[in-house]
């Protein structure tokens, strides 16, 4: 079956929503393609989805982003020219983000290339099970309330290394980042914001990787029209915005345990589709 605007809309909504939930978006998208019989989406459509998701997280955290860079600007001014002292907590948070972003960005640049080697339904099912386990682990550990003042550069580096798992299709980047942050003692709400701020350079790197695969690797764009890509981008933006709001709600409630079980249910359904053929 060929792609049209409706399929692009659904594909983008799945990618945008689950990009910000601790459940793999790639598994949802592959299940969707399997059920509809659609051809390979190609890296052009993947770029459209990642671009929409990037716009969603930038809009959602525009205030936090502006504050971080404003404090950095003030800190870079000579002391005699400052109208006020920079916020120490914001500067610490920005420093930790820069440390964590390095492995995340590098892994995201490689993610489109890695996706060529993990495309079997049974592989995605196994990785979705492992992703659910990673999300559930913090629920069996003691909670802490660290923020940027208490987390160390080592904590930030480990969080970033945890995000490397997101480069493997079937693993949730958000789930890995949040789980490692929780295991290092981060407060749940702070860990969520830290994760989503890291998602900005991660999604930007994914966009670059997608474009590189399209331009330099000659990746096929079978059956995907420009209009389908536009609809996928718009759907990813709207669904991503909704996903972020949902996770903010869960962060102040009971946490993300239910989404780990959902990931296992998705894995089971994916494996059944594999067995059916």
C-alpha cells in the first residue's frame, strides 16, 4: 500500500507522542506499517517526524531554555556591568546538560545508520521488553530529591550514557534517560525536565542524521509524498506536545510504572505479529 496524507498523519502522531513517552516510537511505527501493509517510510518521513517533535519540545520548554541562556549571558558579562548576579542553579543545570548531551548527540547521529540493522519484528519485541524493564527499575529503588545543586558531573555523564540506549530502535530514549536520572537520585520532576531538555539536541542530531542518510546514502523514499511528510510533521508536533503534558501529569502522580507494563504488552503484540507473518 502506498503512503497518503492520512497514513502520514497517523505515522507522525505515533512518532511524536511516543518520542516523549518511555515507550519506543519505532515499535509503534513498525506495527502500524505491518498492519497497514505500507512500504518503507524512508528517512525523509523520519526527518519530518523528528522535526515536528523537536518543535514540540522547544515550544513546551521555551521558558526554561530562555532562562538558561539568559543566565549564561549574564555570567559571561564583566562583574561591574552586571545588573544582577546570575542564578547559580540555572548555571549548574546548563553545565550538567552540556555534559550529558555529548554521548546523547553522538548516539543520535548514528541512530539512522543503526536502524538499518534492527528492523525485524522479533528484534523490536525483545528490545521493547528490555526498555520496559529499564523504565520499571527505579520503582524498586529508594527515591531521592536531587536537583542541579546536588547532582554531580559524573551523574550527568551517566545519564547521558543511559540515553545512548535510545539510539537502538526498540529502546525508548526518554525512558532510559529518566530511569538513569532516577537511579542517580534526581527528583522525578527535575529528571523529566532534564530529559526533555536533552531531547532538544538529541532530536536535532536525529534530523541531521536523517538528512545525511537521504543525501549521502541514497536512502529510498518509496511511496512517500511531500504532502504525507508535511502531515506527519504537523501530527508529530501536536502529539508530541500532548505527550509532554501527559508526562508532566504522571510525574506529580504515581510515576511511569504503568507505561512499563504497556511496553511489555506492546512487545507481546509485536511478537504475535511476527509469528503470524
